[in-house]
């Protein structure tokens, strides 16, 4: 049949087309990762060297270093149920589909058309039936289609890094909220212990006041101390509830359907290695995303530059056309066409030049964004390292202060019972002791949150082997 002959003619031209594509150039700049100034060592840690993004490297279950089963159970739900993560996962699949589309443009497009129409005038009526098979192939001589595929592949890699970054961010936020909640449980428990003690003090003083052995001012002071402590405990209750709500949202549940019972602190603060290798920073997904976005923008410059050159397309079609349906596929009714076409914009008053300049400027912007992302990452690691190192010493001093305050409160109450001092001194030392113990817990919360931030800043955990 003629359509088959036309199609075979097109595919006989395929080797020539392939030769043209091979010998043809790929316009636009080839991608080379821009240089980034990196120190050989961080100010706050030794053993750092220049970093190269590795978005495909496995991060592992970094939260296991805290040895908290409840935290691990919550973390397992982030990738499954967190809606922000689900959104980025869908965008990643969308980027993959665009690569498939771009790759398909490199190959011939085959179409089939079957048509049957009836038309007429006031005097005559006619029928027309046709069946055609066509094929077209845009020759990628200048590399426009290859640059497009390159651009979309880089977008897929950037999207994968964005997904990893969203997942790490949600996991980090959940861990921070969880540790703050657990420390808040300890703070609430401490307040409850103090409330019970102050209630006992108030009962003793109430009996003394009834017996005429103490003043109204002393009774009022004891009542004030008790009620103030109750108010502080109630303030922590709503703060804890909000943390619980935040955790529910992070694991994709309505706050009304999630609760986390109070529990004592059981987690373990991970030990910091003496030196952190630079390979850990290489795994940061935001650095990988910025680098791949830069690669995509570089390919987009080539796509825009290809508009300076003509598009060449080979096309062929063949089939049958007849006014009578029953003999449509007879030899006399065959039709066919075959030939190349060339399309070129002759005058666009600088539109193409403007598009190339726009693509080049977008690439320069992405280079700056990439370098800024690396600088920000380095700054974050420095900040969290120095904070953790300082908190270690601060925690020791604060624990000593809390222990001294407890001892002072004990001695002062004994002196009050012996009639040596007024209750005002007892209230003051008790408040100081409670404040110092709460400061220890607040510092523990900061320490845990900062350790999570450092792990996230390093791209998610570390191992001794690394």
C-alpha cells in the first residue's frame, strides 16, 4: 500500500537523520558546577574539607541516636502521612513525567487519521472518506531537544532533593517539638511537686495563724507563693497542648484525634564526634536542590539559544481517499506525501536575543542562590556547634546552681521551723530553688533542640564510619 511505502521511505531516511543529529552541534554552554569558596576547616570544628552535593546518599534513620521508641514511632509516620511531604512527592512524579515527554520528542511521532464527511449544496450531495497514516520527525541538529531533556532531568533531580529536604525538615520539626514537649512534662511535674510542698507550708501556716502564732502577712505570702506557682503550671499546660497539636499535624492527623500521654524523660543526648567530616554537609538536600536548579537553568540557556537556528522536520503521510466507502482501500484511491520542512524566524525584533539574555540572567541568579545556600549551610553548622559546646559547660554550672539553691531552701525552711527567720525568707529561697531547677530543664530543652538542628544542618545524622 502507498501509506506503507511512504512510511518505509521515511524510515529509510532515518539513518541520514541520525547522521545529521550526530554531526550537529548542541548549542548553549555545557554545564560545569561553579566554584564555591570553602574553608579547609570550620572555626568550631576540625576536619572539614570542600563539599560536593550528593543528593542520592542515604541519610538513614538519624533519630535513632536519641534511643527513644516513642519518637521513632512518630517519625515513621512522617513520610507516609505528612501532607507537605506528599505534595513534594507529587511534584517529583510530575517532574519525572516531564522528562518522559522531553525524551519522546527525540523520536518520530506517528499519527493515524480516519475521516468520513458528507457535504452538499442545494443541488448536490457528496461523501468523502479517508484513512491516513502519518509520521513526522524533528531533527535535533542544534541540540534543542537534547537541552530540553537535560533541563528536565536536572529538574527531576532538584525535585528529588526538594522532597528529601521537605522530609528532613518535617522530621526535624517533629523531633524538636517532641523534645520540647517531653521537657515540658518534666517542668509541669516539677511545678506539681512544688505546689504540693507549698500547699503543705500553707496548711502549717494557716494553723499557726489560727492559733495566733504568726501574722496575716506571713499567711498572705504563703498563699501568694502557692497561687503564683499554680498559674505558672497552667501556662505550661496550654503550651504543651499546642506542641501536641503541632506533632499531630506533622504526622498527618487532626489534633482532635491525637494525644501523647505525659512521660518521664528517657531520651539520650547523642555524643558529638571530635571532628565532623565535610561529607556530611555534602548530603544537605537544599544544597543539592540549588545545584540541580542551577544545572537546569544552564540547559535552559541552550534551549533559548537554539531559537536562532531553523527547525528541520522530516514528515511523511500515506493513505486512501474516496467518495465511496466500499472501495476506499483500492489502489486508485491512494494518496501520499513525503518531504522535509524548514522553519526559521526571519525577523523578531530582538525577541530571541531577549529570551537568551533572560535565560542567562536566570542562570546567574541560580548560581548566586547556590553559593548563598552553601554559605548559609556553613553558618548554620558553625552556630549549632558553638551553641552545643557552650551549653555543655553552661549545663554543668546551672546544675550546680540548682543544687545549691535546693540546699539553701532546705536550710532556710529548717531555720523558719526553728523560729530563727521569717517565712518571707523561706518563700524567697523556695522560689529561687524552683526557678533554678526550671532553668536546668529549659537548658536541656535548648540542648536537645540544638542537637536536632545540627543533625538537620549536616543533612541528617552521622556515623563513625563516615
